[in-house]
């Protein structure tokens, strides 16, 4: 797909999605430049909040893929963010809108970090309005890809808010969110991770090269997709649990549900969801670089392999001396082990490519995968009731 001409891809209904997956490494480099340009403003904004209130609550929120940004980065930041200043939580906008009093704390100073590709989803806008009504001391950060979106526009002249616009081309034009997801995830890590900036810059260059290697290894991924399957299970631990959630969604979206998909944690799969696995299921585990956690990833991989039920079970990630799966793997060649939350970005490109190629395999059009039109790029049909 990545070597096809625009004309060939257009005929397949796949030009937009294919190009948007492939351009992500460059978008990550652009996200770094944006962060550097905005760093002083970001620091002043957050420092002002901390000086006034001390430790504050940070809620990462969004709907669908945008929610999975928070689900992926939050576990990592609970350990590697500054916990003397922030308590990180990930709560979907869909939960906030339907049951706001269950999630919003009136007397707790809160930074609501909204993730949005368009910034116009009804739940995203409604979550902000509910937070304004219920939280006495509310601050906002909108990490969005659309400068003209309502989230960005509403905070333009608001001293209690900050807008971080992602690279222009991260505003995906395809149905599925790809670069928007990875850029918003990276931007959040850059803002809240305590790593020094020179370390962050080195990591970005490393993940960009790893992402480029995914594109170069399309033939390997195509061979995986050529397996006889109609189900996929993605699993992972920590932040990779959130990544599994996102890669599961990509399969459902791009195949219009023709391929059934499951996500779970490496430890959680045994507790019932393992019933999903059969002779037409392929399984991927995003293995952690944390030595302790990786043991659990390898345990479930070996267990599934020994069960001899599924046609393919595969580890995805980086090789780690003395801790590798003896079965099939998709491993990145770079030997410098990355923090898990950053490794998740080249990992997600692997998952996106699996979804793209599977969409073509089942005869779908990745750019417009919902033939009935009942699922939309920006969600429709939502009624927001007065609170």
C-alpha cells in the first residue's frame, strides 16, 4: 500500500488513510517543534496554577480514539509525571456528559485536558460546559488538531485556558484517527513527563525512525494479514492496555465490523475474555520494556502459544536481553530500550497498518469504511440534555 501510486490508492478508496499513516514520523518531529515554540507559555500556565493551588487534579478526556489518548498516557504519567503537582486521571467525555456528578469534583482545583481531532464533537463541547458549571476552580488545556474547532476557539482569549494545536496534517481527513491520536499522545507526554528535553528530543528521533521502519516492513505485515482469520485480539499491560483499546478500534472501524476485535490487559485476558480466542483469531501482545511487567506479557504469550488454538500469536515491541518471546515477533531493530509510552507510538503504526491491510483484505474502503453511513467521522445524532 505504501509503495502504490496515488491513482492506485484512490481506486481502492485508500489514498487518504494510507498517506496519513505513513506521514506520522514527520508529524512527531513537527510536534516536537511546536512544543519547543510553546514551552515557555506552557510552563508559565502550569506554574501559575501550581503556585496558586499546589497539587491539582488533571483529567484527560475525549471520546473514542481521543479518550484512548488519555487511557494510554495516564498510567505512564502516574509514575513519570510530577505527582507533587498533579494527580492524573483519564475519564471519557461520554462518561462525564451522562453522569457528570460521578466524575467532577466541585471543590477540587482541576485542569481539564481535552483531546479532540475536530474539536466539535458534541460530548467534548458538553463536557467543558458541565465542568464550568460544576468545578469552582477550573482550568483547561485543549490539545486539538483543528484551529477552527469549537474547543480551540472557545479558549482563544481565556486566561484560564491553553490551546496546543497539533501539526496541520494531523487533522486527519480519513475516517479513522491516526496521526491525530499519535500527535496528541506525544504532545501530552512532552508537557507532563519529567524527562529532560534533550532526552525527549532523542526519543522522538528514535521513534520516528522506528515508525519509518514499519512502513518499510509492509511485506512482513502483509504476510501476517494473509493468515486465515476473522478475529483479532490486542493485549498489553500498563499504557499498552490503552494502546490495545485503540488498535482494536482501528480494526473495527476500517473493516466496518467484518473482523471482530477484542482488547484486554495481559493479566486480564484469562478472566473470561480468553473465550474469544479460536482457530480463526490472531493475537498481538504489545510487550512492555519494564522487566517486571514484561514477565506477565511473556506468560500470556507462552500460554496462548502452548494452547495451540489460534493460528498466530505474536509479540510486538523491542527485544530485551533474556526476556523475549520464543514464538513469532514483530520487533524493532533499535536496541536502545524506550519508555513504554513512547514505544506505543511506533507500535500504534503497526496496529494501524494491520487495520489498513485487513480492510483491503475484506473488500472495504479504508477512507470511507462505513458503507451504511451510520458511523461518522465526527459523531452525529447525539442529544445533549440540559443539566
